[in-house]
């Protein structure tokens, strides 16, 4: 068994799509629209091809509660392949104005990672 996809709601579907496609080499499908509910979605597939990210938007969504350490999805993690690639992508994201939450650093459990916030303030780890 494997995770097929993870889904994130957003108020700006196009902005989030561009972020994950540009920085994480995602390939996107054609936008799905449900005329009855107003739901719009994209599925983004990454290099491994096994787990996808679904980004969704619909009218009437509430704002996200960004309370620190709240229950729910904590972060997404992408493996860049090497420490050098973690450093390079982290520098690029920071240079482009995205917030660096931590790192790059070696964690207590042996990961080399950084953590940035995507355009909707979702935590995204970049690991070696």
C-alpha cells in the first residue's frame, strides 16, 4: 500500500500550482471544475510518480488557523537528493522571498533538511 495523494485547500489555486511546479518539478494535470459546487482542483505529480499533491479551491472556504503545533497535517517533505541540493533549493526559495522556518541543518534523527513556508504558509521540508 502507498499514499496516493495528499490534498491542500488554497484561496489561490494558480499561485500554489506554480510554486510546486517551479520549485519541486511538479507536473500538473488539466484543471478540474465542478460547476455545481464551484470546486476546482489540480493534481500535481512529482518525479517518483507514486504520490501526488491535490490542490483545491472552492467558494466559501474559511481562513486557515495557523496556530503553532495544532493537530492536523504538520508538513510535506520533498527529498532533494543531496545536502548540496537542499542548500541550493533553500537559497533559491529564500532569494525568491519565501520564509525560511529552519535550517538547513542536521536534525537529531539524522535528517539533513530545511523547512520553508509555501505561499499559503504550509510547512515544506526539503531533505537530502
